[in-house]
């Protein structure tokens, strides 16, 4: 079964056909490294990871490229606030980002391209746009003339003749025509030493030109897939299309995939709104990073996520149960085979626009299926894990270690609870059970005694 993906450009699911199979040229918008990525950003990177894994599961060879924006207004502002240079800011937050990627078991892209290391490619693209009359010089920078773009705004379903759109199209730079956008910002006093020499004037690139230049230099003038969060459809991806296609006369990307927002109560999660949650916040609350990956996979990637700590707690509980079952199957199995029927259904769900909720539900159906041997369950779950990306074998090892090392404090609480139960002091017994659970363990009472189980990683 061929994989079908929802193409934002057409507004419908389409059968995916790369330009030069089995190669897939995949470009994803990466972070601006001026602060920690929040879990709304990270949800998009998880979705991109699932896309890559699903394509590879189908036999494609994915050339995945991600940019790192390490120069822009926000970064300059942060460097002033922290009284350090731009390079140190970029290095600091890039390391945090890559650490988050590793914690979430997100595969590293084949290429990570930093904007500051690709300035020459941006300058060449801007020069070409000036030469063909699609860009012009103003007092404070070089701007793209959107009247030179055929069907400008089609990705975002914009009607640019509407006066309201003119107001929307204003970005962070001043210009003569509010509809046009910056390709290059000339050096200003507040920029300090953050500037690059160019034939048309010293300065720094606009955000949109960075991605176009790096994507086309790494992958060619037409990409197979371009991905990002829903918030990038306009203006970022809209402007990427305009400048790239004006320069080449070719389709910039054949498929566009966008991930839904992560919302907090009534607002989307956003650094500008100050309502962000980072992965370090998640870990500080004693959640395993992969609990958030599990939560992300319980929703279709295009569906907005309403985040709550309760939902994350439920996902961590579910992931822990999954690991428990996997561990129990391991102890009984002596090698098995992938169950063909389950593998067929798994691929069918993934190939239907990356339907991870159904794929997860299938994993649970497999776990409970009494007609499949434990050894075959292990083999099949490991096959699923190639795409789901939980790294079940590693999690199982972590789980075994926590079970083997039950702290003396917990053992004492358990003994105290057993004494209270025998004395029929059920109020005290319940209080002690709650205290044990708060420490990450749970007790299962049985006729012959009890079992202590870990309820957190």
C-alpha cells in the first residue's frame, strides 16, 4: 500500500511519489536557538521523526535536512540581555535542543545547516532575485516584491487583494510597501557586530531567505517534502515559496506537511505569550521525556493538542504499562517472528497520513491477543518500535533496574502498611499507600501477599 499524506498545498490526502525514488528529499524548519524549544515546537519534531521513520519503514531512503537559525532579531536581543556574543547564545541553545532531540529519541537529520555558515548561498539567491527584478533595494534593506510572485499566498489560502491582508503582511522590518518582505536587513546600530558583507550592502539575512537558500543548496531546486508547524504556513512558508519559485521558475516543494498547535487552555503555546512548557519542565516534574512522545502519538499530527499535566500523567502510565508487558514477554520468549497480519495493519495505519493513534491502539490489541505467542509479540512490537520510536529494549532495561533497586524507605513504608492492614487500621493503610504511590511505586494486594511495582520511570 502506497503512503498517502495530507498536502497543505492541495488541502487533501495525496499518494506520495518522490521525484527520484527511493530517495526522498525532506526539508524541515528547525529551531531559532535563542531559548529552549517548548513542547509545542518539540511536537513538530516528533511528527517529522515519525514521517521519516514511516518512509524508511516503507523502503524509502530519506535525505533529511534541518536548518538552525542562529542569527535574527530575537537572538540579537537575547545576546544583549545575557551580555554575551551571538555565537555563545547559539551554541548554548543548540546544545539544549539537540539534547532534547536525543531524550525524545528523535533521529538526527542527515544535515544540520546553520544560517551563519551558509550566508554566501543566501547572498547568491538575493542577487539573482535582484537581477530578475523580483527584489529591490530600499533605505534599510533588500525586499521581495510579491507582485512578482504568481499565486502569492496560495499555500495559506490568502486573497492578497483584500486590504486586511495588507495589514497582516507586515513583518518585523520597515519597508515602503507593507506587502513586501525582507530578504536582507542592512546593518543598524543596535545590531552591534552582527553583520555580514554583501555586494548590495553589509547586514544580515531575513528569516525566509535562510530556509530557501539552504534547502535548495542541499536538496536541489525542488524538494519532495517540506515540513513545519501550522504557524509557519504564513508568512514563513508562503514567503519561501514566493522567493524560491520566482528565482527558479520551478515548484519549490511538491508536498507540504504541517503539525497542529499545542494549546494551553484557550491560547496556543508560544514564547511571545509567555505560556511555554519545556522538556526540562517535564523532567523536573518526574516525567520521562518519552511520556511526551507517547502523548504526541496519541493524537494525529494535524490535530491541535490541548496540553495538561493530567494527560501527560496518563501517557506516562500507559507507556510504563507497555514497557511492563514488553519486559514480561521478554522473560518468557526465546525468539519469535513478526506477526504478518499485525504488521500489515500497522503499515496500513501509518500509510494513511501517519495515523499514529490507530497504530498505538493496534500495539495494545497485540499485547492482549491470546492467540499470539509472547515471542511473536516481542518481535512484532520491536518492528512497530522502528516507527513509534520508544526504544522499548532500552526502556525495559531502565525499568528492570528500578524494580531491582527498591529503596529501603519504600520497603519500610510497605512493612508499616502491612502492619496497619493486619491491625485493620484501614485509614492509615490508605494513607501509606498514597505516600508510596507518590514516591513512584504501587502495591498490588494478592491472596498470598502483595507485589511492589514501579509506577514511574
